[in-house]
C-alpha cells in the first residue's frame, strides 16, 4: 500500500519562508453519481446522501465504443488483439457513500475503493476550518484552497456556496476561499467553525476530445493504454498567504537562466493581490552553497504593471569562491570548464549546480510582507548550430533518455509517496541514462524538484486526446499553456513536446486546420519560452519543429539500416511521412532542416518471454528469451542508432512495466529485470561512440 502523503509540502520548488499550510490529503467522503443526480438534488447544499439508487439505464455507449476501437487500432498498430467494448451499464445499482483516501483515485487499491468500472461523475466531501488566526484575518491574510491536479472538470462549494471550478486534468489550480469563510462566519456564530467542502468531478469515459494521455476510455486497460484515473490524483491543501504576495510561475514569475555568457539571471517577478495604486517593491537575492552571491536593489512596481524585471549577475568573485565548502570544490573543481565559466556555476546532468534564490516583497513603508525560497540552475541550450547536435553549456550533449510513463501498481498516476518520485530518477541514472521523456503526463512538481537536484534531463509533455475538434483545441490550448507555465523555471526541463504521434490529428495528410493547430502550438509555446527546443509532433508527420524525431520499434538489423543514412531516417515511419507534404495553394508543408538535431525518441520496447505469465495480455514490441538476451538486444539497438552518425540522442521504451505492457527495464514494482550495472555499461559505451565521433569536429 502507498505511504501517507499528508506531511510533505506539495510545492518544495516554490516555498514561503513563513509557510502556513494544512494538508487535506487523507480520508474524504466519496460517492459515485452515475445518474448525475447530485446537482438537481442539491447535494452541495444538503451534503452527500448515504446512498443513491441509480435509476437510469446506464450507458454502454456502443457507438463510442466502435469509434474508440477504430482509433485504438490506428494507434496501437496491431500490437495485440483488441478486446470487445466493455463499457459498463449502471442500471439497478445502489451506490453508497464511503471513504476515499485522497489523493489516490478510486480505481486504485491505495484509495480504499479499488473500483474499476466506468464512473463519470464523482463527489467528494469533508469538513475544513479556516486556518487563519484572528491576527492574520485582521491584517488581511488570505486562505487558498490548492489542488495539484484533478481529472478532469471540478466544481467546488464551501458551506453550500459556490467558490470556483477548473477544467484540465494534469495541471494545478487554486481558489481563494477567504471571502466565503468570512461570510460563513458572519452568518454562523456557532463555536464550531467546521465548514463542509464539496467537490463534484466530471471525467468523461467516452469523450475522445478530452486530453487523457495513456488513460483508456474503457474500464479494462489494453495494448499501450492503461486503467483510467478519475478525480483527485495530486495533493490538496490549504495555504495561508499575505493579501499581496509573490506569484509563482503559473501567475507570471519567470526565471530565465540561460545567459551563461554574461552570467546574468533575467527575472520577471510577478505580484498578486496588490491594491490599485498602492506602492510595493521587490528584491531578489542569490546564494550558492551557503555563500551569498548578490542581492538586488529594491525595485518598485510601476502603477500599471504587477511585475518587475530584475537582472542579477551570478558570477562568484574570487573571495566568494574561497568561501565555498571543500566538499563542493572537490567534486566540482573551480577549473573544470564543464562546471564553471568565469566564476559562474553551471547546471548539467553530471554537475547539477543550483543557486538558492530568495524573492522578497515589501510594502510602501519598506515592511517585508512576503518572502519565497526557490532555486535556479544556469545552463544554456543551443539546437541551431547546424551540426546535428544539441549543445548544453556550449558542449555537445547526447541525450540517453528513457520513456517514463509515471505509473505505479497500487496508485497508478499518483506516486505512492514523494520519495517514490526521487527513487524513479535514481533508478534511471543507475542504469546510465541521463534523463527521461515523461510520456503523456504532466508529472507531480516534486519530480522536477528532484530532477533539478539530481541532474536529470526531462522532456515536458502532456496527455493528448484522440479526436480533433474546435472544443479539443480550446481544451488543449488552455491546459498546455498551464503546464508550460507551471514548469518553465526548472533547469531540468530541456524540451517541450505538445503532441505525440499525431494523436488527435488523424488527417494531417490533407487537413490544413489540423496542421495549423500544431503550428499554433509551436508558436504559442515558443512565445512563452524561446529558450528551449520544441518537438511539435513526436515520431512523425512534423509540421513545425525544432527537432527531427522519429519512432522505430524494429529489431537491431532493420534499425541499423534505417539509422545509417539520412534518407532512411527521413523515410516513412509506421506508414506516415516524417514531414507533412505541401498542399498546393493551401499549405506549405514542412521538411527536415539540414543540420537539425535528430533523435530516435521511441525504440526498444522489448519484454522477456516468461515460463508462466500473470496474464495472456502481457506484451512487448519484440520479445527476448531471458535477461541476457534482453541485454544483448538493448546493446545492439542502442549502437544501431548511434553508429550511423546522424542521431544525437534516443529515448528507450521504457523505464518500467505498466500493467499489461511488460517491456520495462524494471518491473512494475521497480525491481531490476536485468543488471543495472550491465545496462549502464552498455549506455556508457554508446555515449562513448557518440563523443569519440565528435572529437575531431
């Protein structure tokens, strides 16, 4: 079973010095509303009933089942026999109120419910109290109700009063409930200040325009798709904050840390809750390994803008360098050009050097009203040199990545504990990989907190949908922007991948509207963040991209033939062109840019033939006879990619088994399926081939 999650603050990457918060993880009342009767019966006002009889006919959704089966066949490309539609009917059922352990979804064992049927409407309820003291109320402090992620649409009431809602299953949101708490206190003078918090979640089992990633639209996982996760799946908490406060990246604070030439950190620090016309100022301080590096002068916000721009230089003077602890300078010598540049500490997988930052907000009298601790890593990325390599800190980088789905046996998309997120990074690095493509999921922020500190490259990606429409584009645009903003300040994030394998874009061959939306995603992302490359449509059918990425699950001989020539790499993959062709008079198409970075971003997927299988559905793209054979196949596949001299990275499928997809390097419960030490030796040999080939360039 999963460990309790109540004690770890969910956002250690952006933490107030005077942190005042209360976890709402743990037991909540929970009820399936399969007839969608709750709103009509006003459960938000009355409280959840002890039980409800489902009187409707249910919904087998035969037409949707047929459509989804067709899409499954297109996407899975015959990886296994597809089962018949198993969408459940809910007629003549009584649903009872019971306890659920938040933040685990009802489909998991850790939730205490472990129900795998299709349930689209979910209700949560518990009581909370205002965490503010009388003194905090008097000075205007605010109470925020914060959610890490709720899949998919959430509406929230407090004491029967509507306080807010959010759409988007992978991204955070917060609601200021201060006014509602104050109003309820005014109406109710009872000694008890416990208020009923009610949440209604709608997560469609059938709507293929809803971004869902690897979550299957039926209750039974199959092929490359997994058991769905409906409802609250990341932490929920209350936090008391000043009325005027430093905003996090979701609300406009951006730390641009790629200028290693000058050593300047270019910061935009945003402020929330400033009263119109009231003056306030911001200060930024940086330290490294306990040594104060610099502190900016206070800068006033202008009347019209609720943010300031501050540039501070992070180079350490000789005197500051002399004050660094021996434990640091012994592992990252000051004359090591891969760690230091003219007194600037640089971030890399081998040396993840981070600066500690303190952001301060002062009122018009100079009084400190808010202070936040965060960090940054100075590192540059260049994907435009034209020699096929991505450069990190002006050095060519081979990205030896794994595909990481971020699922666990008892908890699915939710990590069993915060430590589990750190463990997955350590397991990956133990095998010699330097990062991951986090696949079809916006991972818990704690994962990126550890990726920054452990030196782990991460490709940011979001769960795609499977059907294109105007509603889909609106949904995806909103959630993708929120995902990019949430993670933009992490040095570990080095690539953005909005779309995978044309999922939802099934007519790129001749559909200009679908092409234009992928272009829009590219330019929208580039506007938000010009410092990272964008992989527009990972795998094939590129429309507007910085990287040429392809997917190929062939065995080593075929993969070696493909990767030995540029023509082979740019040839069709899975029956689709690598770049969309021009449509005369309608669309210019796209093509590979000479010298662009080329990566095989999915390959491998090899499982091991077992004498006794837990399930007949277990599969891999290809099958090894035993661990020794698996290791040999991995070696041949990796070297096949790099020996051709065209690829500067790869993404091996995959880190762990997930349910029926048993092609991981580790089992679903994170046990080695083959020697990590031997895998690392293979990865190290592969990297040596790449770097040796570039030694003379």
